[in-house]
C-alpha cells in the first residue's frame, strides 16, 4: 500500500546564514555529546573512503557516447519523480543507449512503467530502508553482493544521482564500471572518474539535469515536466472506487493528503479540518482524504474534527491507484510530501505547504500559477532539518504558522 511521504531526513541546511535569525524555534540543535562524537566519526569515514578509493582505477575506457548506462538513485517517491524530466531528456538525446535505473524497492514502482527506461533494478540501499540495520557489516556485505550482480550488466557508464551517496559511488567502482560520474564532494570523489561541482540551492530537477548533461549536452537547458505513467487498470480501479463510495461524475474532487515523511512537516489536524469543512461548502465539492496505511489515525482525526461526510482513502490505494485518483481531482492539497509531487506529475492543480524544507530546492516542479506554494513566516525557516528529537517538536511548530485562510484562498483561486 502507498506510504505517506518521501524520504524522512534531509541535511542540516545552511546554518551559517540563519545563526542570528530571530526565531521562535527551540535553540537546541545537536547535543554537545553528539557534536563531539559525530565530527570525528565523519572525519574517520572520509579518510577511510579516500584510502579505499585508491583501489579502483580512475582512467575510464568506455565509449565516447555511452551505450549502457546505470543510473543510481536510492531515494523515495518525491526525489524519484524529480528525476523524470532529466530522464526523459536523456532518452531523447540517446535513443539507442540502454538505460537502467538502480533504485530501492520503495522507488521502483515510481518508474516501473516509464518509457524512458529499459530496465529497473532493485537494491535495498542502506540508510534508506526505514528500518534498523541488521549489523554494522551488513551494508558492506550488500555492497559486495550487489557489485557482483551489476558486473553482469556490462555497463560502460554509471551516474550517482544523489549528491552525498558515497555508498552508491563505491558500488559503481566495485562493479567495475569504467566511467563513473557524480558530484565533487569529499566522500564520493574517491570512487568517481568524472566529477561535477555541486551547488546548493538549485531545484532537485535542475540538479539531476545538470548531472545527466555530462552524458548528452543540452539536457539541462530546459528540463520539462515530471512524468508518471498511469495505467488503464489503475484508472479502472479509481472509477470503481468512486462508484462504490457514491461519488458521482458531477462532483469536483478535492483531495487532502495531510501526512508527510517527518512530523515537523505536518500541518495541524484542526487546520486541515477547518479547510476541509469550508471547501466542502462550495458547489459540488467532495473531500477525499489520502494517506498510507500508517496515516489512517491522522485522516480519521481530520474527518472527525471537520464534522462532515468525507471519503477516506488512507491505506486503500497502491501508488498507481493514488496517481489515478489524483488525476481525477480538481485540486490536491497537502504538506511537502512525495504524494503531492505525484499529483503534480499527473497534472492535478495543487497547493503545497512548506515549513522546514526549502521550496526552492524541493518545491513543485510546474507552473506556479497551477501549483501554489505557501511557506511559513518563521524567520528560521527553511532550516532543511527534519530529524529533531520528539521531545522538542512543540518548539518547531513552524508549519502551524501558516493560516488556514491563506490555504483556503489559494485553494479557491484554483477551483473557482
């Protein structure tokens, strides 16, 4: 069943530029103990990776024009969708190349039916599986096993699409892929044969396009729209689900996806309930709540607080069915999450709420008149940090500062 959000952690953001910002946030960032132990550990890892990187050749012998390309992207729904514009451009530029995407099982479904890929390979990437590690050595055993499997693909080029993914860069080197491309960062550099400068602040769609332009110049000139292929079976399921719930074709569907990959990205239940109730009062509007199986409690709380009939699809849809449902909607609203980007990819009008995450980097990729972003007014936002401990969440309520009136105004501008 569909999960609620995209990847649950980001970097710590540009702390230097926000150090003196006036903010109602709790002042605690990292505990002194964590600061003391984390930095030496990172330095040791960086030195170790440099030493290991010396084991692999840096001179590539691949063809001038790539013939067999492995793209490595370990991320979840939103980041996978951000790849699709550059992926489409790559296919157009290199129509005869064999393009394979290596992603997690959680990302494979996003591109399963993509016409721009020849194959999708799966790997349970360490750090992205959202479950505890089996052991400290498990990631390295997996790396050895996966690299042996990848050797059979006879790839001449690998592109590590996540900027900090040293494990993926090491994997490409261990698999013997001669041309290995990624960002010029200390932990990935030892394993790459071609590095691209990383500049923060650019949208992730642009980052992907700039990296893939090393294979075919011009891909980064004007990345197109995001792609998601909705199947006929998923459209048929949606039609049946709507009929079963008594939702006729005259209804204008408004979907609210209240969940997100991190608690600090969620808007309050009472605020969503107010918006749902006020939108439901408009002509022919019907509210549908969406979410993963783990978000049923959240959607039920919103339905109860709204005190009006709604249809709750939380936990009821696969990814494809959710896409088909959004495709039928006059509007989709929600916090920053993968499903909201899915709505953009199927061309549903959207309203996105942003707090700790910078919309400039991770916002909707589309016409801003059709995909509206509302951001918190807190001075410390966006901090680009989602891993605050649970005991300080009440001090990081930047999302609650977005007024329901603003959300309703944006919604009404899209649905009339």
